[in-house]
């Protein structure tokens, strides 16, 4: 039945919804300020890009909740989570190397690496 895969998806989706998806979609500058980013005087572009990022994150999170109902049937959601994690990890490693992001973003490198490992670990098995 892949119960562990289902639980993993619900917990992970809720974590990303509360920590990233909703806050970035609703108020990107407040979220950025809280994690240590310097806020520029002109925030129009940053707000637009932040809300766009949140708008992309929310459907992925919703798909994670859908995938939790039947992980094997919706295993493509796990594939999507792995691919997203790889690209998010790369963005944060690049920012770390350029020294262009606050400490919280550096810590996200560990979080995304852990997310990737756990997603591979909880990848659903064939029910047959």
C-alpha cells in the first residue's frame, strides 16, 4: 500500500506549504526579510518573481497531496519532486559559491539534499 510513501508526501507537502509556498506567494518581501535577505528600495520585480515562484510551488505541493492518496499510481509526483529538488539544490549551491545569499539559504542546501535522499528512500514500490 506504500503507507510510508503516503505519510512522507503529506508531511513534506505540509512543510513546504507552510514554510515556502504560501508565504512566498502571499508576501514575498516579508518572507525574504525574515530569512535574512536585504530588501531593495524598488521591490516590484522581486515581488513579481517571488509571487511567480510561489505560484509554481503551490501546484507542486497540491500534486504531492494528490500523490499521497496512491503513491504508486501517482509516482510521477515523486519524479517531479526529485527533479525539483535537484534544481533547487543547484540554485542554492550556486548562491553559496557566489556568497550571494543569507545563511538561511545556505542551510537550505542541507534541507534539499535531505529531501532528495528521503524522496528516493520513500519512492513507492509496485503493489504487485
